């Protein structure tokens, strides 16, 4: 697989990563099977998808434990990305950016992942009660201590970032400008997909201008852009899509023209090319510092996603995708 680099340190990773969250959290727990997920991670590494993206809150903790079983055997094949800053309660999620907590959380993640260093340590969300510079300073200390190789920042959520007249990623860019004064940012993680291209407006250009890597979260639109979801099919109660405005039966039906367009492009490249691969190839084409991180928990999907790294979209393909209707429905 093609390799890409993250940040000024030029950390090398496969062009397509693996989002590990669905293996342990947020998607249909009845379909989460540990052994199947382990095979999926091994398959990703075999295919060159070296970036494994997790967080201590996924589970919580169980996703890091699962990855630790793979890393114990194949640490040299993997680029480990995990996150800190969010705590999961019974019915809520809260931020914690206190420096002491960050240091303890890092040590705990290292133990669960069965490794002595985290390649990319990301601040999941800034704590509104703690100056982000203090949190970032504690994370920088972890780099100097040899426990972490590079630091990344997760984009601020859509709801919390919007002010009258503000653009989606203005709040994230303000945070980035602040933490850059403390220690270099190597990567930013934010949503980017055919149906959620907002990062192209300001956030991706900010990264390009500074040599910062961009981890494209949800490049398959939480599964919608794969074309495997049926409007009105319903989701399990613990599946995040069950409460998502874009996954109501009405909105899924309204957005089918987007999937239809991806299917048309896929057919031009052969009967075995899928809408998901077209969606990933589009994300890959947004810049050399962009690494899509599709979530998956089965070998089949991991294999399909990794193969998208070899798909080259034509000018005709890109023009057709650019002409697709914008997604309908709130993304908040």
C-alpha cells in the first residue's frame, strides 16, 4: 500500500488506516465479536493499513485491550493512535483535561495496549474547565518522556463550535493556533467524506499550510456511503445512528442519490469496485497528507477498504462526484 506521512516528524503510515471503534463501542453491540475483530486487525496490518485508531473511551477501555492482544505480537507492523480527554459515564460523556489525569491515562493506555510507546496521542476534546495549553503541555511532557512520539487534536464537535456567522471548524482552528504555541501539532482528526466535505473549506487548508497530517474520520459516512444500508431498516438502541438526524428513514431515502452517484462511478472501474471504495478514493485525493480512517470490524470490509488505495479516480469521476446533490438533514 502507498505510504503517507504525518506531521513534521514525517511519521510513515499506510494511506488508509483502520478505525477500531466499531469493534467495541457505538455500533450494534450484538454484532461485536472479539475474535472476529482480532482477525480484522491482523488483516488490516497484512494489507498495509498500519494506522490503528482507538481511544481509551471506546468500551470504555475494551478497545485498547483488544488491540493490545494484536500489538503484543505485531507491534513493529502497527502505527498506534489513541486518544485521551473524555470519560464515559452511564448516561453521559465528560471531558477531563487536567494534567495529572492525562499522565495517568497515558500510562493506563500503554498498559492496555501492551506497548512502551504510543505513536500518536490525540486530545479527543478539550476540557472547557482547563486551559487547553495546560492539557497540551502535559501531553508534550509525555513526548519528552519517550512515552509518546507525536501529538494530535480532535476537531471540536459541530454543535459546540457554531456561532452566528461562524464556519464549522473555526473553533478547532482557534484551539490549534493556541496549542501550536506550546508544542507542534502532528495531526488533526475530523470528519471528511463525500457527504460531509466541510473540512475542505478551512481546516484542511490550515493543515496543508503547516505540514500537519489530516486523519479523515467517518470517510464512509457511518456506513451510509457503502450502499449497504436500507432506509427504514432501523438500528439497535445502542447504535449511535439510531439517534442521528441523517439516519432517519426519511433522510436516508432523501440522500440515496449520493450513493447512486458513487455506484455509477464504481461501475466504470469494474464489477468488483464498490461505492465505499470510490468514497475512500475521493478522500485520498483531497491531499497527500490526508489519511482516511474508515471504521470496520470484519475482515471483509477491512480488505475492501484497503483495496481502495489502488483506485484512481478520473476527471470524469471527480466531476460526477462534485455534481452530486449536497446531503440533506442536520449533521448535528
